[in-house]
C-alpha cells in the first residue's frame, strides 16, 4: 500500500480578503467609537463650561444686587440733605433736594443744596456740594446746578460743572443748556456761548 502525504489546503485569496475586511471594519468601528466618545466629551465640556458661566453670572448679579441694596441703605441713612432756601421755593422742591442721593456719604460727608432762584414752580438754580459734619456750606469753589419740573416731578439737569462760569461773582450757565431746557430768564438772566478754554460771549436769556 502506497503512503500518500496529506497536506492542508492553502488559504485562498478570498479568505485573505475576508480577514482584511474584518480588520478594516474593526478599525473603522474603533474610529467611530473614539470619535463618538470625543464628541460626547466635547459636548459635556461645553455644557459644563456653559453652566459654570451661568453660575458665575448669577453670583455676580447677586453680589451686585447686594452692593446696590447696601448702597441704597447707606444713602438713605445719610438723608436728609441740608437745604438752604433763599428763594421762597415750593415745598416739593425742598423735599426733592432733601431726598436726592448726592453720594456725599461715600466721603463721610453730608449733602448740601442752597436754592438761589426759582421761577414759576418750574425751574430752580442751586449751589450744591458735600459738607463736613457741622459745616455751614461746602468748602472750595462753589458748584451750581439747575432743576426742572417735568410731568409734575423735579429733576436735576445734567451735566453740571462744565456748563457754568462765574461772572461778577454770579453763576452763568451755558446757552446750550439754557436753550435745550428752555430755562426761564427769572432763574438765569444771562448765559454764555463758547468753549470754556476760549473767550466767552455772554447773551441775555429771553425764555419767559
């Protein structure tokens, strides 16, 4: 009896291609998995960052609100302001000035107003500033401001110091401020035209 050598069949080309396909599919699946995990991580990171920003914003808002409440309490505790009236002013103007938040409490001082003139219960001219406790008036160069009644409520006209000059010891507002607000000539008899750094021209106020 003849002995025959038994040999294993060689892998075919098809079998090799099948194994390569499995490997490529596995790699492709792994890439997809890694990408998905990265996307989830990125999304979670963005969400956490967004939440942290919202929390920080809320904390800032709460702190700002606390500061505002504390500021209002300090402002209220410093009232009333000292109001000197030499113009027979209406009661509501005196009350408005007494309750205005001058911010003087931040310097441990008291608010101060001196009504110099008022007209038709519509306009008023005041000297204003901050005084130390017990002082009769603010120290230094006087500052001036106008008040105007709008819809039956008094309000201060801004800006203030940069719109005033002194002529013969009397405060003179700018014509721009006077004309824009139709300030009465009973409060300001004159106004100035020009820049504070250049020669000024005085004009008579004609508003009734």
